[in-house]
C-alpha cells in the first residue's frame, strides 16, 4: 500500500431503538483491519444520510424509497403504549386502540408511525421528540404509542408499557443505495443474514481461490486406478486359501 492510498473503513448508520452490537462484534472479528464507525441518526434523517454518502449502510425503519434503496427487512416490532405505573391500563396484559379512545395521546414530530387518523384525544401540542413526549407522560399529561424498543430505550422507573394489539407496527430493515453495493456492503449483508465466514454467497471468488478453498476444506482426491479387465478373482476363505472349485475330480490317466 502506498502512502496515497486510504485504509478501508465502513460506516453503519442506525436509528434510535435499534441495537447493532451483535453485528458490529461479528464484523470486528471477521474484518479486524476495516474499522466500523457507528452513526446514530433520527429515523426521519436516515435516508438523507445514506443518499449523501455519509454512511455505507443503515439500520432504518421502513418504508424507504425502493427506486433508490435496496432493503432487507429484518424484523417487525410490537407497538406499545407508555403509561404511568399507576394508570388503570396496567391492569390488563394487552389492550386495543379502542381502549385509548378517551386518552390524550402524544404524536411527537419524530413519530415513526404514519397515522392516517391518529387515535385518542389530541394533545395541546406536538412534542419535538419522543424523549420530550416521555417526559410529558411521566407528568401524567398524556400517553404515548411507540415501538417496544423505544419504550425500552426511554425506560423510567415511574413508567411502564402495554402491547396494543391492533396498532400499526414499525419494521426495521438493512438499507443502502442500490448503486453503492460494494464488497464491504456484501460482507455486512452476509453478517446480518447469518452467513458463515466461509460463505461465498454474494461475492465471487477467483477460480484459483475457489479451487484452493475447496482443496483445503476437503483435501485433494487421489485418482483411482482403472481396473484391468479379466476374470473375477476367486473369493478367499478366512485362512486366506482359495476356495476349491466344486465338481467331480478329474480322473488320472
């Protein structure tokens, strides 16, 4: 490597609530010479960060523009309502949106749900962030609907949450600009999908390397010598002597 060449690096954007630690750990084990930099961004800003090339891939919330981005859906989160611990809703293990019809529900400006018609009673204002909305819930001003990971991220001792069975859900995906599918992006896709370190899916090895890998893993096969035509050898007994032919003995002349 010359002094003018830059060392390879990889940037992973992720939105609040997503925990990339297990994939980062695997990356560092497999590609220790390629530093991975984490870039945390608000959910609404993640597509812009990827478009601008400020990150190579992102763990984002769907939907994304599929005319520009590739996306691999990873999982869908349970939606929960965050409430004070002494709220009546805590008497149930799970609830429905109808149970929240008379409750004041906050819809922060960074809300990850695209509501056609927000449920509950409208709040006096829209908090700027989910964190601000959590503070208002703690003050017994209203309630908040979020993906379960965000409820855990903003955990407080005086608050709890309950699943809402018929609420919209948020899905998390690995996404990147389709035209920027580099070898390092393929490496990260393999890690997220659980491929083994020796898997070649998604990346093509040179023929010489494929042959070397195959020989190292299975060993070089020895050619079998062709059998010469002829009579079938006689079976031998346990003592190693040929089994005598059956039939009448030949008469001596």
